[in-house]
C-alpha cells in the first residue's frame, strides 16, 4: 500500500535544492546583475553600498556595479560602478568586467 503522506514530502525534497540561492565563487568578479540572478544578493548589495561613506551610487540600478566574491560563504566586496556602458557577464568560470568606453 502506498503511503500518501510520503509523496508530498518526496516532492518537497526534490524542489528545495532548486529553490535555494546560489553563492558566488570565491575570487571571481561579478556584475551586480549576475549576483542578482544568482539569488539573495539584493539586500547584501544595498548594505555594502550604504556602508561606503563617499559613494554616490546608493539607489538602483545595481546591475552596472562590479563586485568581488570573498570567501566560501558568498560574501561580496564592492569594486566599482561600470557607468553608462554597463557591465558584461563573461559567463561561467570567467570574471565579469566593465564594458570600456
């Protein structure tokens, strides 16, 4: 006999890994847009930008900002804002970068 209570639990166990956020990889450089696609980085981006005393970029869009991933827990460090030309997502295993003027 099939235990019907087991079926929803099995479905949840399969779905949860896909719902969790992905951390950045230590040492790699990411566009703000790349971090936002990964998962729960919006709050961290806002906090890090607000902690910069002389930084004017404290409002969206955060997409054109450039960040370095620091450590294995997904922490990030602000590098620069890429300006109007934007930030380029170089893809897996490569550093993102600001598009030159």
